[in-house]
């Protein structure tokens, strides 16, 4: 029998903050709010962490945490889906920070960031969270007494340290070549649809595209509701036929777990079995509406996948009612936390409706975990390090509120209508250089 959470409606003035059109209380500005990267402008990434910087930062935090934090290497990026043949095959470490263990008597929340290498502020915000949780304050101690928190601050280290023409140029994709024969498939088997064969990336300058020349995958399409799916463990003729057909090799189906990164994250998920999973991303630019041209700093989503039938086993997956309720409460509380008058913080939107079972969020939601997608504005190529302080706060403030809500149980008092009434995504700015 499904457990029913009690729901208490928040005070009307608070609950309706998101439901009322922003135009009712916003003073239009003269131009849509930036800052933006201008065409051919130097885009500085100097304040962001390289993989080496991240490792040193995490190691120092563990030393100063007095045993509160545990740092582990959950796995490595690598160039072969069939495992590490030699030590040289190991790529960059994928770090896991643990505050608490997988105690079933505690609430558990797993947070991942930088699944796309050019979405760097997520990792920076994760470090800020780790610093807060490593402190010895009463608030943090009360949270960690009731909640276990695991954080993977950078799950695409290859993309994060990608180079273009000898310069640091983070990319969305992993570094890995499609070699079907290595996993028993015919050599001419078509790659998964999310394979980036030429090693190219979007660019604000350089006529919109650069080619850095290293193939790879969009890791956030490589997950599968069948968390144990491995190409090499299935009927290879069936898998090859599936991949060779455009009607099945597409985003409507789960991914193929060909990346070491997706396999590593999923193994952590299976070990931890979190109540809540949060994935921090970046996106493009939006303004609130035609009347309110505040730049939207963040979009949230509690739903990213519809009911799913595994094409190989026939097993059916769907999001449980109570799991969805908690997901909406987590997202609603996060949105409410950012309401600070008529500031940019409060100009939140709901992420567009999608059905992506091959994403980490989609696959994990279909395995009984409540989810929150955090999509902050801008990417390396379009915003660089501009506004990084404010954007980090749009991640850390909501998550600290969620930690408290899980610890004291107040998360279950949040009215799900608050989530339902978050304004839908609108007013995209397709070209930040022209503001159109």
C-alpha cells in the first residue's frame, strides 16, 4: 500500500508568490538583463576549477572536516566500455563526497553536478555545499543527524578539462570512441544516437561551432531505467538491430550504458538508494515574460520521464505517486526559497515538459527516487564566469532548505500546488549577442 504524505497548504501570500504573473509586481527594465558574452569577446574561465584544482580542494576539505566528510573515488572516466585493461586505460577520477552512510533509518539525498563538462558552476556550487556541510555549526549537525548527503561534484571530468587549439575549452561530451566490436557487436553497428563522432561543440563565437576532434557521448543520455543494462549481457543481434534502426535508436528509449561515467554514477545510486536525487545543469537564457524582462536564473523540474517499457525485457517502469509528490515538494520548496522580492533570484520557471528516460534523472525517477532538476542559466561558451556568485546561490540556498526540510519533516507540509503553479518556461533568448 502506498504511504500518503500529509499536505499542508502554505499561507496564501507565500504559496501564490509563484502562481501570480510576474508582470503584476515587476518593473520592466529597458533591456533584457545580462550580462552576456558579446560576439568575439574573450570568455574568461579563470576562476573555475580544473580537475587538478578540484582534487586538491576536495582533499583539503576532507582534512579539515574532522571526520565529518569522507572522500572516495567512485570510479574513473575511461576509453573502453568493457572496462580497464591496464592502468593506462584509467582516465580522470570521479569523486564521491559522503556525509553519512546509506542508513535506511535516515533520509538520503544524492547530488550530481557537471554531467556536461561545459556546465561548470554546478561543480563550484557543489564545493560551496561541501564547505557548508563540513562546518561544525548547530544547523549542519542537526541536518546530518537525520539526513545522509552524498555529492558527486563533477561526473564528466574529461569534458571539463577539454582543450581546443591548446586552450581550455570545456565541452558537453565525454571523451570516448564508439568501438562496437569491443563489446561483441558487428563493427558496422550504428552508434547510440547521442554519440558525438567528430568531437564538436557549440560556440558563441567562431560561427557557432568548434571542432576539437575527440569523439564522445552526451553522458546524460546514456542512462537506462534498467539500471543493470549492459550491451554485452544482452542478445547482441537484438542490440545491433535496435541500434541500426532510427525508429528505436532515439531519445524515446533508455541509453546503453556505454560510458564509464554513467556506469559509475549508477553504481553509486544503487549502493545509496537515495530518497531524493538532484542533478545540477546549465541551460540557455530566458526572460520571465514580455512585460517582465528579468533574466531567469534557474528552472526546476520534478518530472522528466513518462511510463516506460523496456524494449528488451518488456518490464514496465513508472513513477510512483508518493515519489512524485515528494519530488514536487522538493522543487516547490526550492522555488519558494528564492523568492526575495523583485530580485532576479525569484524569477524562476519550470523546465519544459520532456520525456527522457535515458537521462540520469529519468532513469532514477523510474526507480522510485524523487528528483529535482536544477537548470541554471548560461554555459561556458555563453556566460563564462559572469554572475557565478549569484548563480551558485541559486543552487546552494534551495538545497540547504531541502536538507532542513528532510531533516525536520517539514518538506512533507509543502503544498504541491506551489510546484504546479511555477510559471512554465517561456521567452527564450536564442542569440544572447543580439538579445533575440
